[in-house]
C-alpha cells in the first residue's frame, strides 16, 4: 500500500460503482487505479469517465493486479461470491456491496477465504459508517432512551418494476428483501444484535421473488423489531427506536441518515444533524474512510462493520426467505 494513498480497484461499472468512484476521486487518501468489467468497452468508458489508468475486460486481471490495495465489488449481489472470492483468492483486500451475498453459506465461504489469505474483508454497509447513525447507536448504548423495547424500520420503492428488471430477476437475486430489506434488518441488528425469533410474511411475484416482505424479529430481552421492505410501494424510509425512557425518530432516509430526533421523558426534543463535513446525503465517503483507516492499521476487518455482524444479518435474511418461500437458482431446496 502506498504510504500516502490507498489504491482502489472497482469491479463492475454500474450506477453504484459510479457513485463510489465519484466519491473516491474526491478523497485525498484514495487513488483510483483500475476498473474491471466483463465488457472491455464498458471498462474503458468507465475508466475514461473517472480518469482511471487501467481498464480490464475481465475480473481476473483486476484481481491479479498487485498495484491494487483494495477492490470494491459493485456487481449485483448474485455475483458477489464469485467476484469477491476471485479477488480474495488472489490476495486482494475487498469491500463488497450489500447484500453481502445471496445466502449465509456464500458469506461464510468468503469470510473463511479472507481469513485463510489474511486479507481485509468488509461488507459495504454504509449505514454503519454514517456518523449520524453512529451517534444514534452511541446514545442508545449509553442508555439515553433506557432499555430498547421496539425498533421499526421500512424501505419501499414505488415501482412498478417490469419482470425484466434486476429487482424481479431470480437469477440476479431479485426481490425486495436482499436489495432493500437488508437495511431495516441491519439497522435493527445494529442496535439489538441477532434476533432469537423471526416471523415473516411476503407477497411474491410470478417469478417467485418477494414484492414486499414484513418480518417481526424478537429477542429474549423482550425487545421487538418490525421491519418492512417493498418494490411495489414507496414508503417513508424511516426508522424509530423506542426505549423504556424515550424514543429516537429518524424521519426519513434512515439508511443514510443526516438527522434524527431524540425524545426523552420530561425534556424537550433534541435534534441531531450531520456535521458540515458529513458529505452528500448518499455519499460513500465514510465507508471509504473506514476502509482506509483499517488498512493503514493493518486490520483484516472493521470494528464498525464486523464480519460476525454481517453473517448474523445473512442468517436472519436466510430464515426470512425460508419462511416466505423464496429460493434462487442453484440454492438447495
């Protein structure tokens, strides 16, 4: 790794990859050095757009590029196991978009491979790196609202999406849960850990992916979480955490919050907002900053996005999918 900058490679050239590239270009500690796609033309166009010196028309060439410190995997999640695994096998450090994989078996394979190679691996759960969400968690952990009783979180898009769209395509891990539901589930588990009980219901499409899913998560402490996701109805994308002594509301965009309101018994509401250097609302910068910090510290995982937490979320989503009857091509029945 360069003493001054972390050298990044990007695997895939879609919208998420472009959003990350735009943020990396603006970070003084980051240098974009390579991009890969299954299409050489796509890789070259992406490289020209962001001033990236090397463009590869295959994934393996990027994985084998020893001048790359870390690869950001931005493919659809159905390809995360293959793409991240290829990079880890070659000894590259990896930041892999969420949902981390299709299922917990694939996630466990990546974690085991990273440990075997001594490589850094992190799920791209930007919510966990968001300073406002980190402040919210710190308040909850410090007992600001007492013992957590309930968490509510939703993420729904209006749609409609045609059957040909990736969100409806089983081969690409389509459906609301893995693409959107990962956020409410991750938010609840950030605050309460892995649930002890799960009860889920869903409405499925003709392609047998979930159009909308609701789940009730429960803990032995008595805490409950109601999580919902949808690709057939736009929701407020809000969250609320209720405790024995107060409540925290994230009124909109909880997955990358820029404000929340703390309500405590006997006190006026307090609003917490993002600092001026927080960055654009949908910025990947805090995620990239955390990867940079961890790599410079010689860490193989991030304490903000620990691999055990990623595996726990995947276990929850596996259970939800089992209950609602969604399986993807190649998965065991």
